[in-house]
C-alpha cells in the first residue's frame, strides 16, 4: 500500500524564500547601477522607511533619506561607475549575510574591495544593514589619487556638516 505525504511548510522556509528574493534583488541593484537616482529607486521598496545602515567610515544612517543623501549620492559622486558582484550568501533566523566584491574607477584608476553585509529582514524588507570591510585599501587608493581629493574632501565636509546638524537637533 502506497502512502502519500504532504510536505508541511517549516517556519524557516518562508524566510529562506524571502531571503533568496532579497539577495537576487540586491545583486541586480549592484550589478550595473544606472546612477544614484536609479540605485535609490531600485532599493527604495527593499528597505524599511526607518532602515538602519552601519558601515565603516560613516556615521550610522537611519531612514531612506539618509540612505540617499548620505550614502548613495556621496558614493556615486566619488565613484560614478561603482558596481558590485555577489560572490556568495547565507541566511538563517532573520539575517542574510552577503559577500560581494565592489569595483569602481577612482580618479581614473581601477579599484576593487571585498565587503560582507549583514542584513536583517522583516517581511522581506531590510530593517538593518551592517557592512563589514577593511577601509584601508579604499583610503589608500584615495590618498594615491590626487584627482579624487576634491570629491573626497566634499564627501568628508558633507559628513561633518551632517554630524553637526545631528548634534544641534539633540
């Protein structure tokens, strides 16, 4: 006598499916961005309105406006041709780890560096992203590229101005 079993979805299966979709969208967004506006638009529906973004060399950013104004725009101003390739990823609990290689031209010189992002998802939307990478090679590349200095100086000045505004609000 043959028996038929019905697969009962496990609690983690739904998250795994959400994680797979999120990583595919993340990969698509980084593969060949068409400038800062298109990049922001691509990620807008994938990030919570109050998303928390943590990364080296920048203060913690909160919200889509912080994502756009203090992360994306300065990044694309410094490296307009930035793009990324997801190397591998893993998911568990409510967290996705994404390892990627970012590539760009800085002052006419090619540059690449490895990054690992830890993304916390809720209902398929990122509520927090913490990026881990060694900023040393990036800083060294900027230091060796005088053509990048004015853009980097503006980036740092904008960062300082934002910190001053935050302190005044407190």
